[in-house]
């Protein structure tokens, strides 16, 4: 297996050690919990996390204006409830804690268990579950993918506006009603802990509807030029979105060069223009990845002035741009 | 060939169109020259560039605090002298222009030809040539690689301090005397304009001393764990660097996931600590890439307070972090 790692079982620990060296504003608790060195003294605290392999998510968003804590599991593996509980305790300043959970059974179970344990200890904890991936037909089973990062930024902004836990939860729930994503890959990711590729593709094949854990897509198709891929993904998204004014994210899957994200962004904007859709904000970059997978996802969200303000608001995360 | 592109001959144009959609502070002149919409009214203007495929270099550094213009050639192909000349004319405000050239024969020839043409038209133009890649023994033939981005930031800061063209040129020349880089790859890049890989590697092989144009390395070796790779690269760098106080850059080659850059950074810092070297600034990220190549380079520079100030100074480039 060719990976820039030391011992595969140390992937998470080594990565967090390195991350701490890169960002002097964070510290690591219990080897897996990333928090801001200077905890927020008031305002709802935001806790997210999940398996690793999605960098910069989630630890890279532990920063002023975004998350207060990221609970990091091993690669593609949910963190345990005791770690989530420890994160809640580390960041709760008395104004309550919101858990931002991606819709995977392990994450939902472990975060909700931690929520109950924290509530039993007197913490005011709410949770929201992100399920933006429309590759999955069944709404209840939709996975949380790149749209989660928009939730991080929005909730971080609302917390900085001193909204209560109930108010933030309600606003995020409402926003998520029009948050839709779908992803694709031309190359799978190589999982360091197993030494295996998530799937195998022939030279002329691509996957539409991939997940962020190395899963193959819902559809295997002949590979196409990026303008056609963009149209294919937008066709899926427009089965759900109804607005003609959208916030749009073009998210790299980790191994996609920045040049190709620019090219994809061009065709996204051209395509949306031909559909007479106005884009009020365009985000392009690696926000929620699957290790070194080559591909991208598109996320759309109905225009909303508060979300726009949130996306423009200051954060000291080096990864939200 | 699997690449997220439309027509391969439109790679550069499509990429710049996309970049402009991502960054409302830039505009594109003559289809290949990226400049700031609001030109600097005073102070030495900085022009860099070269072939494309190194994103975010160079166009991503056209921003307050860094470059005034990036002249973009096709993938791995030098821009022509007339484009460099047009860039010089577009940004010269009367305080002179510094060309920051990576040491490749095409770039050096074309930028220097443009320099002469501009001088003949009365512009005050100086140039410096970055040759930080110690993979090449012969000093005159050393390639300009990731250290170039440190030069961009340093020169941008000096310009903002209102230093003259002569002063900036001299300071940058002095700084470059201790600027050394070397890179490695575990996977080659796929060049969109040819549809070919830069080289081929067996499952258990890696390349040490790769270039940023898809060139294979100087040494082909058995692949190793990242701690040993880090030591291998530092051994090469310490044949040149003499200081025990260093500025260090860990640069991703484009297809390397951020998690692995964090892991590499950890072992770089551990290794330098064991050599009793103090790191006064650590930069980690994709600064100067080779398309989707998987690997990283290390750059070291003797500690220097002005360079440290420059690296900390504000820029509105989304890519210098």
C-alpha cells in the first residue's frame, strides 16, 4: 500500500499531532477531541465530528466562527459515546451544546447516546442530523456529506449572534430542508487502515452518487467530460431543489487538483445560468473529502440572507474560504 | 484519460474562467494574465507565472500582499514574452516591476525577453530567478519549486513596506541564498493535455527528487513509511542548510490528502527536533503542485525576522495559509 503514513494504526493520532503543529489555536483532549484552546465563555457550543478521512472536516473547522469541538474517530469509524460526552463537557459554558451529526447509523447512535448521558448530567444538549445526499432515494437514509460544512458555518454564525440553543436548532433545521448534495468520482480512495481501495473502476468508468467513506456510487457510468458530469449531477439535484436563487458548493473529494475544481465551477455556473438560476454565493474547495478520492460533489441550498451573512462572516479556520 | 476537464485544449481557459468566478478580486487580461481588479497605485509591482498545472500557483497568489500579476502558460508550458510584457505594462504604476521567475529555460528566456522589451519601452524592470530545488546537483540548473511561494509572499510584504525595486531585489536575492527544497512522489501526475502519466511506478516504488512538471525523480527507491521519507528528504536538505533555526514548508503535490500532509508535518517536526533544529514557522498545504501528483516537498529557509514578519502579514489570497 502506498500511503504517506507511518504505522496505519497510528493514522488518527499522527494526523492530529500534525494538525496541532499547524494550528496553534487548537488543543487535543483524550487523543481524539479537538477543541479551541480559548473556549467560548458564552454562547451555544457546537460539537461535530465522526470518522476521520474527511479532512479538513471536521477538526479543521474548530475555529472562531465555526465549531467548538470535533470528536475524531478512526478512519471512516464513528467516535465512541464517551468521547462525544467528554467533548460536550469540555465546551459547555452553560449556554447549551448543539451536536451536528452526519446521518450514519454509527454516528447517530453514538452522538445521541452521548447526548442522553450529558442530559442526565444536567447539560442542555440538542442535536441535528444532516442528510443532504440525494443519491439515496429514501429520505431517512440519506447520508450527511459536504452540506454539513455549510451547517457548521451557519450554526457558528448563529451562535456568535447569541441565539439560544432552541433558536439555532430551529433555524438550522429549516435551512436543511433545502440543502441537497450529490457526488461523483473518477478514481476511488485508498483506505490507509485496510490498504484497500473503496472500489475499482475501469479506465472509461466513473461513479455517480459516491459516499464519503470510499463507498461506490449508486450508478456506474461511462466517464464523460466535466460539463456533462456537471449536468448529470445538477439533473439529480433539480429533482429536489425548487428555487431559482441558490447557494452552491463545488467540493473536492481530496485527490482532485484545484485546477479541476475551477474547471468544474465554470461549467456549474454556465449550466445554472442556462437554467436561469442565479447563484448568490459560490464556494469551491476541499471541504468534506474521502481521503485521496478523485472527484467532486455539488451542494445546493436555497438563497437565504442569514446563511449568506453566515458564509461571509469571519472565521479563523484556514480551511473555510 | 480520466480527468475532470472538458476539451483538453481548453484546460487553461476553462481554469481561469473558473478561478475568476471563485475570486471577485481578480480579472483576466488577454485570456492568460491574471491581475488584481484594483491595481496598486504605488509600490513595486510583482509579476510571476509560468506553465499551468501548479495550482494554486501562480494565479491564486494574485492578491493584496502577494502578486500583482500571474502570467499563465498552458499546462507545463512557459507563457510567451508578449504576454509577460502585457502583464508588466498592466501593473507598472511607475515604481517599477519585479519579475519572479522559476529556473526553467523557457521561463527564463521568455520572462527575460519581456524584461528587455519593457525596459526598451521605458519601464523599470528587475528580475530574480528562483532555484531552490537541491535534487539537481548543478546549482545553475536547479529548478524553482515550492520555495517560489515564499518568495512571492516575502516580496509582496517588502513592496507593501514601500521598499524600492533595488532594495527588494537585493533582499530577495539574499534570502534565496539559504532557500532549499526537495520533493518526492508515490504516484505520478496525469497530464491533461497529453493524456499521459509523467512516469510510472511499481506498487513498492517511490521517486525522490521529482520536479513539478511531471518529471520523474533523481532517485527511484523502495517506498518507505513517511517518517523515513521525511528523514531521506531532510538528509538531502542538510547537505546545504547550515542553520539550526529554520522556516519550514511542507508542500502537497496536488493529489495528497490534507491528512497525510499533517502526518508528514508531524514527522518533519520530530525529526528536526532530534537534530536540535528550532522551527520558527511551519507552513503546511498545497502551495506549488504538479496537477494530481501524490507526494510532498520540503522547503527550508534560515530564520530571518523580516521573512517571518512577511509570512505573518495579511494577504487576501485564499491559498496562502
